[in-house]
C-alpha cells in the first residue's frame, strides 16, 4: 500500500510571509480593516509534475501527489506519510515557508451553541488521502477483471463500469462518494492517456524519458496491473482518528484498504463454464440446491455475454 495523493494544512501562530506573484486581499470598505490575504500557485517539478500551495493569512495549505512529484511514473510510491511530508517540506523550504510538522496535542475550539465542536492541532492536519495498491491479474486479463469486480457490491455502494471498460468505481445510488471514493483501473491505460503525451511533448519521442515510460507501460501490460485506489475524505479520516499528522498510527488505514482489496474473493471460478460456476456455488454453500446453482450460473453466463437485466426485481438481485 502506498500514498497517491495528500491534502493537508497547518495553522501557524504568526502570519505567513508574502511570496512573489499575485495576492488576493479581502478588506472591509466600511472600516478599512484587512480581513485576510491569500495566495495560490502551482509549484512545478520535473517531468510535468506540480504541487498546489495556498497561503491564507497564517494557514498553509498543500495538496498533490508526492509519490509522483519529480518522477516520471508512480507505479510504486511512498508507503509512509513521513516520506510524503518530506517532499512537501523540501518544496516549502525552497520558497521560504515554514515546514509542515507533526502535532503534539489536539484541543477543542469554542463554537456557537448547538453546533458541532471543532478540534484543532499544533501540527499538520490531513484533509484527504489516497491509498493505492497494484494487483497483477495477468497479461490481457485486466479488462475482464475490472468488468468482473464492477459487478460486486462494496460498503453498500454500487459498482459502475466506465464506458471504455478501463475503470470501475463504487458510488451511492445517487452517484456520489461522500466519505471515500473507491476505484479499480487499468494502470497501463492511465499512463498512456495522461503521462505519455506530457513526456512526449516535453522531451520528444527519441528521449530516454519517453523510452523509459514506454517500458513501464509494457511492464504493466505484461503483468496485467489493475490499480486499486481509495480516496479517503476528511470526514472519513476523522472517523478513523487519522486526521492529525504525528498523532495516529498509519496501520489503522490498512484494514480499510484490505477490505477493498478482498472484494474479488468471490471471483474464484477459473473456467467460466456453467458446470464450474455451479460447482463453486454449491461447494461454498452460497446456494442450497443444484437447481439454484444451475440457474444462477445461467444468469452469470448471460451477463458475461453482455445481456442486461432489470435489477429492480428481487429474484435477479439474489442471482
């Protein structure tokens, strides 16, 4: 498991320095009081990578993909938060901004009556975290694998297969993912779509960088790399008690990710024939009779051949 995105911020006792570039200021025209100032910019790294930074008064906000920053690819990334924050702090130091630090304590803020009590820390606070892991499903099998898992439920969410068959994502009935957004996608396809064109434009097709990335794509295609990714939102991190950098055990994130990785445990049929599917259903005690096993297997074969079903019917939901 490694981290593919980190959104974080920290409040400092003093007002942060003003950097070169544009600055937005909010002023009360009646009193002339300066309410706050804000600066937002994208810090560019090598290989068309960047990290977003925002300075608002005494708050510093940073977001991006530390595992991708300054690297051609991120098939494998940083597996601990310290390494991610080291990337951010190196950038902040070069800009003359203070580092993001580990917290030592958390306290409650005084708020209005009837409203949820807010908490604060003397260190960095994680607002969004993406955890990812690669699974090798075999060359030429990624599309079939993604289609198969897209039909499985996860955390009372519904699997949705993208029109191109390269991505599956799990959303609510209203098409939302409020707490966490889970997906499985074809890593080779993602690199071809988003990273190869950038490297080609910047370095050219005869460059070592472009040839290297082609080898990465080839590796992902040979191994059949399906990428599992979960975007953990702020409220979900708070429920896990994983918002305050330095004040939580990162191992708390592992069970959440393991639960997602195990979604394919029900895909245990190697030879997709009616007889083998029915055998597995009976052996795993998923159904109680041969007739029920054969009926469900028949629906499975029809689904594999592209037939659509009215899933509002209870009997079809069971199959």
